C-alpha cells in the first residue's frame, strides 16, 4: 500500500496546513477545520502518528486464511490502495474509506480525531482492525462484478443484497479485532442479535413503500453497531457457515454471489 502522511508531517513541524483545505478528500466531505498548533496537541498527534504509521506499513489482515481463500493474490491488489494519514477533519471523521477522482481506493485516518483513543486502547490494533474491514470492502468490489454499482444506485432488492454481502464479509473478518476461532459465535448475546437482525431483514425484504424502503436502507448499515441489521445478519449467517465448513464454506458463499444473499441470511 501507498502511505501519504505529508499533511501530518507538516503539522508536526509546526507549519500551517491551511493550504491543504483544497485537498480532494476535504472537498468531497465539505469539511476542513484548521487545528490548534499548540505543542500539546502536536505531541498528542505525534504519539498517534508513531502508532499508526508502522501499523499501516506492516499491515497484516486479521483472518488471513479467509483473505487467502477469497482473494487470491490480494497483496498485489493492495498495492493500488492508499492510506492517507491526515489532520483537518473533526469528529466523527476519524476513519473513512473513499475513492478519489480517478477511482483510486483510499483509507483516511485523521490523527487528531484519533487522539481520543489515547490511553484507552492499542492504536495499532484499532488500525489493523479498521484496515482489515475497509480493505476487505475494496477486494469485494474488485472480485464481485456489479456489486459496487448496485450498492450505490441499484434497484432496492439489489442494494439490500449488496449491503448485506459487503458488510457481512467485512464485519466477519474484522469482528472484535479477533481471529474467527477466538469468538464464541454461539454466545447468547450474539444469538439474540442474530434473531433480531434476521427478523428485521425479513421485514426489509418485504417492504414495498418507497419511503419505508429508504428507511430500511439507511438502517441496514447505519446507527449503533449491533442494530445495523444487514451487517449483523450477514456476518452471523457467514459465521454459521464457517462453523460448519470452515473457509471452504465461506468461499462457496462468496462464489454464489450477492444476488439473493439477503434472502439467504434472513431465512
């Protein structure tokens, strides 16, 4: 992966970053906030930088066996991706995935936003988890014809399928920052989430009213973590497949494609 940290390096050197307000990612979000240049803030940003830079440079995905099975040759594919370490966003823009004007895939971390995690968690572990999730999305898009188009502008059933497939796999490989075998997928709390998300997905599949459909698409992968019903239904369906047949079962689901995937998860 390419890593671009020029904004951060200028900031840490005490230089104004105001001229970066025209950068494509700030323009895309219509968001730029010039930061404080106090020594304390720059020291906190430097602490984050020294944690995130090596995590990006030496990125190893969680659940590599799944990546190797689903995305053969993924290390070469990731050479197209860029991790942008920046300063200039405000909360909640701590981590984002975007495409630039040429279609290039970027994962963007705002280091001052990340200072809220200092002393609460290992920043390298958080970065590895987020990169696993976001780069999995990139690889799904590269290996599943039509899914990104349907994700953004498809017919309602296709959008629901695309969301559930994309988020199901990406959440599975990054869940809890753990390897699959280190999570108890039969835990009662996860079973409750599974049943609730399946029920909500069934209601979403049956929705006919346009306003109702729009609301379901919004809730499918937005809001509180365990209430993102398409993400949870997809992830927990795939976890069940993995428990029965390992990575080969996940590969079978991947090959079957995203059309009809939401119905499979809701059944």
